[in-house]
C-alpha cells in the first residue's frame, strides 16, 4: 500500500468559480480576475489570478469581460 507521502495525484481540475474585481484611482483602473479550480480526485484547490491595468476611458479588457 503506497504511503500518503509519496502520493502523486494526477490532478483533474474542475472550474469552481470566477471572481471579478476592479479598483479605480481616477484615471487608471486595476482589473483583477480570479479563477478557482479544485481537483475532483484529491480535493486540492488552486487559484489563478490575472491582473491588468487600463484607463477609465478605455473599454474593459477582453479577458475581464463577463
Ligand atoms: Zn488532485
């Protein structure tokens, strides 16, 4: 029986949720997108964060639209 220490999960990531946020300091907007995944085999979770800036006069970035 393999020990838990040597256990290597071949993760199967399932998308859980996406969180969108934006902060403005006037002219510049900081966009944040946070994707949360969990492994349906070992239940480990991970987050993938993406950040970017844009001017308030510009349209929202494509990756941030929802
Ligand atoms: Zn896993």
